[in-house]
């Protein structure tokens, strides 16, 4: 596994341990509405060192959350994400690239 993959696994396990430290399991806390899956994801992203992650919330937003999601950097990241998803969709529809097998290939310019 890559260094990044190992770091992600360490952070995810640390966050789950923090959630379980209260005596409840993380799944039970999510089921009871005490912690949302989005909160868990946000914590994981923050602990990985990401400064600005554009993770929109579902449903009705509080005034504070609405103001957060209307910041220019947040909206810019949302537009970038939509563009990436559109590009993937075109590649699938137009060229039939449902799966791209690149195992064993090296990236151009890499070592």
C-alpha cells in the first residue's frame, strides 16, 4: 500500500477510536443522529491536513452553514468538481471508456 493509503487508514482508525471512546460505537452514534457521516468525513479530511475541502451538506442548511458554502473558494471547488464529473461522463458516453486498465503504467515524467 502507498504512503498516502497508510496515512488515510491511520487517520480513519484514529477518528473511529475517538468516536468509540465515548462508550458508544460510531455506528450507534450515527444511527441515533448524534454524529452524522458527513461530520465523520469532515473530521477525517481535516486530520489528513486538507485546508479547504468542498463537501456540501444535504438537506436544509443552517445560516452558518449556508454562509460557509457560499464562500468563493467553496463554490469554485464545486464548479471544478462538476467539470471533472462532466468530463468523466463524456468519456464514458462518447468513447465507451467505462474502465481504463492502467496497472503497471508509469505516469509521463515520473522517474
